[in-house]
C-alpha cells in the first residue's frame, strides 16, 4: 500500500475516534468535512485526467492534485483575515521555490544509495518550510501541500519550455505520497510548536494574545 494512502487511512481513523478534534477545530474543519476530503483523495488517487499529449504528455491526478488544491482553496477562503490568506498563499510559493531548488541540487538515480528517500526528503523540507513561513496550522498545511503541487507545476513548465520528452502526472505517482506527507508534517510541526507558544503565552485565550496573535496560534 502506498505510504500516502496508509497515512490518510491512519488519519481517518484518528479523526473517527476523535483524536484529531483539536487540530481540526483550529483548521476550521468538521470531522465530516475532513473525512470527505480524505475519501476523495484516496478514491481520486486512482484517477488521472489527460490534459495534453505531445513531446510532453501531461495529466492531472484527482486525488493528488485536484482534491488537495480544492482543500487549500477552501482553507484560504476560511481564513480569519486577508493577512492570513496572503501569508498562506505566499508561504506556498516560498515552499515551492525552496523544494524546487533542493530538487535541482540533489540527484537520485535508480542505483544511488541515499540516507533519505527523496519522497521523505521533499516532504519534510516542504513541511518544515511551510511551517516556518506560515506559522499557523491552516497556513502551514496550505504551504506544505500547495508547495509540493506548485513544485510539480514548475517541473512541468520546465519540461515544456525546454521541450524535454517526458510524461508529467501532476499529483500522480510519488507526488501523491509527498503531498500527503508534506501536509501532515507541516500540521504536526505547527501543532507541536504552536502548543509550546500557547503555553508560553498563557493559553490560546490569554488576554495577552490579540487578534493578530490569534492568527499565529490557529
């Protein structure tokens, strides 16, 4: 079973048994909404929609690109302020740029022995950069997830511009796993360090935290 699908199933189980309620509340998602998106991602991972056939063949995976993109847009629209919306979108662009740069300075061949699987490397980089640039749970998830999708789009554009014969499946193949892991890593980092910051501030309802501070804690 693909890593991304296994993680989604574990996440679904945690949501079903109420173990992820606090995180979902902070992300403005209900249990039903979260389970719906997870189900669509799992089911959509088996569906590739052809977009272009030529020297570069392009398709888009429903579960690995379209559903995560729809979720990111939904979360952006649910942001508490225009500042948070901008921060989430900007963080996604920064994440994509850094992940793309890392992909250019690392080469993984079929016979290479690497300490870290490229899927995990790019996922962790995206998740960490997403958290550091976005800080809030919602924005971190958006940055990590959308950052990987944008990186895939950059690779596609590069192949088209340089006319490199290849097959590009946006959100497909290993990218599905990377998108899932990046989003989860970003949220976990935001939850871990967000909890620490909340305790230092005396809790999320402390009078010391204003509306702007609330954005960074959510």
